[in-house]
C-alpha cells in the first residue's frame, strides 16, 4: 500500500475487475484493504480528525 498516495481505482490482476471505493470511502484501501489507508491510520494515531486521503 502506498503511503503517499490514494488509489480511487484498482485493476485486479487476478480477475481484471476494476475496483472502486464503496460509498462513503475515499479510496480502495479503505473499502477493500485489511487495514485502513495510511492517512486514516495517521489520523487515528494523531487524533486530529483529518479526512481520508486529504479529503479527495
């Protein structure tokens, strides 16, 4: 998972499906990852309340 970028789309190498975030999520990592994306992790650690991926 990149620590300096958000991915809104992801093309699955296994089946070829283009994944998009679920409603309310900012990136595919938030929707389909086993852990939240880095901006969400940092927000939880810092308790600052920043939005996922810079609000994109």
